[in-house]
C-alpha cells in the first residue's frame, strides 16, 4: 500500500464531497461524537477510511519529477 499525500485542493474536494454524502444520509464510517458533516468527513479523512480515490494525470507526474 502506498501512502498518498493529497494537495490542499484535493483534501478540500474530498472532504466536501464526503460531507455532502453524509448530509444526504450516507452511513458514517467511524465512531465520532461530532454532529456536523464537515467535521465527520475531516475525521474520516484523518483516519484514512474515506472510500474516495484521486486520479492524477501523467502531466502532473512529469511536473513533480522535473522540480
């Protein structure tokens, strides 16, 4: 398993998408005492249990290797 470091934009998108899912009735994947969907989504991301993947383009990989 590889450890993926998300950019701040990817993190914002993942947390926002997951918070929307939770607010629409999706099951919460961890035990938390928080009530707000955004806080729950953030906690899920920190624990690494969110079932969302990020696909990056080959161009982005070339930019990182050139830097």
